[in-house]
C-alpha cells in the first residue's frame, strides 16, 4: 500500500507541475459557475428571494365557499407563505392593481358562487393575469380550477345524497342545509391537489437552491470528470514514456502499480471537488446543506463513481490523444444529459427518466437534496447508485488495464 | 560463480518473428559484460527478458540463482535497469524522481536521503538536484536515468544503450562513471551498437545479429577471429557505381568489403599491400577519394568479418 500511495502522490505531483492544466482544472469550474450562475440566475429562485405571489382577491360572493377559498385554501397552511393576499372591493380595482404591477394575478369570486356550487347552476372563479407573470398567474389559475372542480364535485355528491335522504323522509329540509354546510368544507382531496399545484407551479425555481448553487454542483461534478480523465490519461502517458516498464521492472507487483494509478485518479478528483465545494461556499456563499456526514458521503460517492468511470474510459483508450478528445466529450455529454447545463424540469418525463442514466444526475439530485435541507436519510438512494456504478466502473477498468499490463 | 546464467533463451513474437534465438551465456560476478550488435539484433529483447518484462518463449535465465520465469520478484530485487529511453518524470526534479523511485526499490526510509545524495554525487548532479528534469540536457537526463537504476543497490546493473543521443563529453562521463562502479564490484550488462563503448567498458563481449549470438568471449579472443587482418577505411567523395563492391572484392588479398554512408571498409591480410590495387579500382570507376586509413582489427571488423555487415547498418 505504501508503494501504491507513493505512485498516487507522484501522479498528483506530476499533474500539479503541469501549471496550465492544473490552473484550468481548478479555475475553469469556478469561472463557469460564476458565468452560468449569473447568466441563468433568472431561471432560478434563490434562497434570498422565495417564490411569492401577490394576489388581488375580490369576494363578491360573501358566502361560505368564498370564505373557505380565502381562509382555508389561499391563506391555509400550505399556501400562506407563498400567497400574499390583497383584498379589493371590485373587479375593476383588482384589474387596476394587476395592470399596475401591484399584483401578479387577481382572483374574483363572483356573486352567488356558493349557491351555485350547492345548486345545479354553473359558476366559476375568474382569474386575471399579468402577462409578465405567467407562471405565477398560472399557479393561481391552477388553484382556482382545482378548488372549483373539487367543490362542484363534492356539492353534486352532497346534493344527491340529501335528495335521496329527503325523498325517503329520513331528514328534514333544515337538517339538510346544515349537513351540506358541514360536509362541503371537508376538502381533504382539494388540499392534496393544492399541494401538488403548488409544487408544480413554482418550478423550475422553487425546488432549486439558486443558480449559483446549482451550477456549483453541476460544473463541480463535470470538472471532477475532467480531472479524473486527466489523471486516467497518465496511465497512457506512463506507457509512452516507458516509466510504466520501469515500474514493472522494479520489485513490486503489477497490481500495486494499477492500484496506485487508480488511487491517483481518485485522489485528484477528490481534491478537485473539495476545492470547488470550499471555494463556492466561501466566495459565492453557496450553502451545501447542513448535513456534514451527508455532504462528505455524497462527495466521496460522486468522486468514487466518476473516478471509476474515468478508469474505465482509460482502459478503452488507445492513445493519449484519444483520452484528450473522448474524455471531455463524455463529461460534457453526461453533464448535459443530467440537466447540468440547464434545468430540464418542466420538460417531458422521458427526458427526466433518461437523465438518470447519467451518474452526474444522481450526484446533482443528492447534492440538491442536501442543499434544500435534506439529510443523510434522504440521499441514500443517490449514494447507493453512485457507489454501485463506481464499483462496476472501477472493476471493469481494473480488469481491463490489468490485462493490458500483462502484455506490456 | 556466475551471477547470470542464460540457457537457450528464445523469444518469438506474434507473426513468427524470432527476436532472440536460443541464446546461452553466462556473466560472472563483478564483470562488465558487453552485448554488441546492430539495431534489431535482439539486444533489447534480451534485456527485457532479463528484466522480467517479457516472458521468454523458450529457455530460461537465472540472476543470482533466481529464474526470470518462475521467480521474477527475486530477480527484480537483484537487478537495476537503465532503459534506452529516459524513463523519468520530466516535470519532477532529479531529487523528486529519485525519492519516488527509492520507494519503488525498497530503499529504507532512514537511508533514503543519504543514498539519494550519494548517487547525485556519483552522477555529478548534486548541485542541480532540485531542477526539473525537463530543463536538463540530454546527458544530464541520462545520468539521472542511470542513478535510478542504482538506487536499489543492485547486484546486476542492466544498461540498454544508455548513451543514445548523448554528446561525446557526456558519453565519456557516463562511461567513466560506469567503469568506476564496475571497479567497485558492480556487475554490468551493457548493450550497445557503439563498438568503442563496449571496447572501453567490457572485457568480455557477446556479438549478436538477427537474434543469435554469433560470437562471444574476451575482446582478444574475438579479434583473433579476424586473424591478422587490417581494416582499410576509405572516405568517398562521390557515389560509387553499384558494381564497385564486386570489383574491390576481386582484388587479391581482400577478404571482405562493405559500403555504408560514403565509407568503404575493406578487410585484408595485408592492408598496405592491397591498398594501391583497391584505390586503382576506385579511380577506374571515377570515384573520388577523400581520405584513407589503415588500422588494426577491432570489434567492428570482427562483426564485419562474421556478418559481412557493419554494426551501424
């Protein structure tokens, strides 16, 4: 192990002397994070600016349903922090507020809405949208539609039941009114729908911790692949410069040489990523979450997986020029596929499924979970996948390189 | 007792090319043994097999009693290898290179510093030990290359053309250093296609050609193979016609003739007697002659005598 460590350390030392490559490997991800984080900041909602909607609310109904919508739904526990409600006396005033930009949307509960819900006539909520706030207006529209659908359906059910009970003289008409008033507000399914609407509506930003943080993950991970590829390429360099043969003529096992080389790939990738994490935390104020064990394990799992991938790729290369051309291309492809260049959220589901074929996606998912307050328990899946993939990659790479060493 | 024993060592590569064909040799402890031959003679393949880097197709070799086939780790503990290439890390300094290789060669950590310093003095680089290798001259790199081979205090130092591409001054320095090390008891196996180097360093020599040892013994024994023949070297000032070799060979008393790179080499029992007739043939063919030299036989003439070729062909 002493010799393997010496080989690994030597590889890091050799790469550190390649000043241009070393600076590029360290400086480029930090620069890219800054550029992408700044350029695409608008697509994200940062921690400093939580997703909020100012809603102009007009209650022309003054009935139970309007109260329910205002107090239990829009200002209920799920939406209270997201929706800032401003009451207006008339639709015109609300429209004026939306036009003036004082509200992103207006929701008008028309007169007779409560009666209509319980009766058989049709009625609906009216939503006015500010064209500059389509996403936020869309959220309100979705909530309004979900509420209307739910209360109409529930109203119809209650109506049917009461009609049946009344026809059999099992209850008196005054009891029916009281029952209806009790049943309708129990809008449990509406609450769950509202939750889904909220989560879908606030994307892509609300589930992301900010552009700078997002690109700190994706660019950091991509450059781990670059660094590991560079270190993996040194396996080929040693073959060309005949230092590999010299190592083989020294009194050590060939597998020790291989373990040392792979250890070098792992350590360089680890150093690279730790520097990205440390620098982005200090310079860009990126929060990598509060779970230190979670972060440590995610870093180790990510580096293990991507270093393994680089070892596998190194075993496939025939020359250093192949390593220089193919490695970065694979890194870019996997990062792109994982949504590391820009966020796929809101895109087709098949793309989301496909993106999980990239180990970078599992890394991004794990780090995002930590950044959004998750702990070790929430990242066990990405950690497991990354460690599993890494073991497979390292295993195949080790066997292939060892085979090539046998004929060296 | 022989430190190295080689028995019917053979290597056939894919495609059936025989690089080494049933070579048997022995090298005594403390001697400097030369392996001389042109490029492609099989010297490097021999070195690779003795360094346990290439498995023989047939035969075996033993270094300090250990088989290169069956006990390669023991063999590798007994040898130091100086490859033809500069097998070093160019962005590291000489000291850093030696520190790394000293771990590979199991130099105990307590002795490491002194051992490295000693070797840097031996190869004359103590004052520039902290400079990166890629800023060294070719000769300096070669000297570090040799120092690495010496790190493990080997019983046998195998050197494969260690002076390729080195200026004459550095070459002399390297050869002097090796002679001194050999004088201190280190056994050397030295391969080269430079006859002068082998003549200077190695009392015993094996001459290889096309994978086979065509002659071996002391330098005196090898010269006797040529007999009392003189070597006439004629520098030509113009390109000779194709049939000039046949015409010169037809001169009475000429035993062998060879032309390479504007130089005609003639072997004869009496150089001075045949020289006028040889020059007549050249003048008749209107070949310009720039210089003529007649000298005693050497390993070059032995090789020419045995193969009809020059070492540098």
